[in-house]
């Protein structure tokens, strides 16, 4: 046994190390690193460029990531005082190590709650993908190719308020979400308010992109009267009465400050869209419980200074009070308009139910090997009947065949009598 291990050791022992000699037929520059380990640069003509590209990409990523995080923190610090004055709960907390929830390197999120008439405020910062040069190049290439349809890649913040239904009590509405949260102000009372409907004011540039990208914007139509807002903005509404109450100087929402911001040149530079909707953003794949809560989505360009951030946030909260609050400034929507909105949604869900039924049927066919549910059940019955017949004795099989033969004869006789 010892001889075996001795032979094995000699077999796997490394060969004798030697210094590279000039007789190796290599005339280029070489560096002896250690014993026979030699580095010859001329054998690696492309690798330095590859290493330089990897290093450059790494530096680009670090700089882009830090830049995006700086932009996000700047918005957070700009809007923090106003959000704290309107809401009692912020997540993450302002004193947290990182007050922003990062979803990748270009998307940042915050959450706030604890205000009358409002269930929650979700803030989403969608920034240019600076850390990823390939994605950045792709976005700008898309914009250059389809300038009208594709929006310009830019930093933006989206503020989405989810409202309480008119007349609902906050404690009941938020029972499953937050328990024991103190709320600034009283609960919403049984005001008139807007129970359902879709209304929007947005830039005409990129309007087609917005309409194709949002399912809820397929319901309202472009308003014929847009005199309330600058000419580069478009109004979409399901009923002109809603537009009049929201934007007219004599409307119920006249004191919210919305129109003043839209016509102000500095505030207009950062404004992209304001959308009120009770419908999902994307085409729904399943039935939803209705009536769904209203949402107000405000999209702004970054950067936004502290004064403009405060103004837009105050307008957003005032608008929430006008839609579902109580008092003299709440919208007075006529009952027939509310019924019309409700009928529109009922008809939409009925149409979608037919589409969903077809999709379920297609999925069942795929799962059943191309057979419908009825055909699958019939196939299962035939297989079960065949298996039961195979278990019978020859005598029982003969009796069963005779019985089926007589049954077929009776059917033929019935057909002949009918003729």
C-alpha cells in the first residue's frame, strides 16, 4: 500500500519550474512575475480596453446612482415640511437612516397617511436611469425615433392621493390598514361630492401617449371648452359640469388655487398632468369591487423648489376636500350625472366580463389539451366508462354489449316511426 501511494505522489508531483529562456521564440516584451509565471502584454491586445470599459461602467454606475439619490433626497427635503403639516404618519419616518424606499436605482417611494378625507398619499419619484448607460441610450433613442408618441426622458414625481368615499368614516375605512392613527381634522361627512368619474388636465404634447398608456383615460373625452387653462394644456372630462365646478371662477373649487397655479408661468414649467379617476390605470384582468375610491394623481417635473412644492401639495389637499369633503366648497354633482357615470361603469364591466370569459375558456383549453370544459368532461366520462368495461368479466361484457345493441335498435325504430 505504501508503494502505491509513493507512486501516486510521484505521478501527480509538479514538474520542475524553470525560468523562461530567450530560446522560447518570443521576442516581445515580457515580465517575469514569479519563477516560470510570465506576463507578455502583446498576447492581450484587447483585454486592456475591456478592463477600461468595465471600470468606466462601474464609475458611471456609482456616479449615476449617487446623482439620482441626491435628486430624490432633495425633493424629500423640499416637500417634507408641507407633508408633515397635512399628514400625521410618514413612512419611512423622517428620522430614519434612509427616509426613502428605493426600488432599484431610478425609482424612490414614500408613503403618508392620517388626514381627513384621504386614505393615503403615495409618492413615486421616477428618475432618468442615469446609472445604466445602455438603458439611458435606449430611452433617448426611442424619443428620437417616435418623438410625438414617446415622452421625453426626464425626472418626475408622481403624487397619488387615495380618497375616502363621501360620507365614510375614516376609522372604518382604514381598519385593515392602520389602527389607532390620529387624524388631523374631522372625518368626511355626508357631503355631495364626486363619487365616481374621470377628469384630467394634461399637456397636449404627449397626449396620445398618455391616452394609450392609461386605460382610465379612454372614458373621458377632450373638452371643447379649454379656456380655463393655458393653450398648451388639454382638459378631458366625462361631463362638462365637472370641469365647470373644478376650474370655473364661479365653481365650487374656485378657492383651491388650481387655476392660479396652472396659469402661473413658473408653476406651469413643472406641471405635467393632474388626473382624477375611480378606474384602474391598466386594463383590468379581473372584476373589481365598485364603487372604487377616487384617486388624484399629480405629476410634476423635477426639480421643484420648496414654494412650488408647497403650493401644489396644498392644491392637492384642497382638491381632495372639494371632491369628498363637506361644507360650502364641496362639489355639487347632479344626481343624473352620477347615475350616468355609474351606468358607464356597469356597461364597461359587462363588456369586460365577456372578454374575461373568453380568456378563461382559452386558458382551460390550453390546460385541457385544446378541449373546452364541456368536451373535457365528456372525454373523462368516456374514459371512465371504458375503464369500468375493461374490469368486467367476459360474460358481463357480452350482456352489456347486448343491452347497448338493443338500445341502438330502439333508437333506429323511433327514427323510422317519426319519418
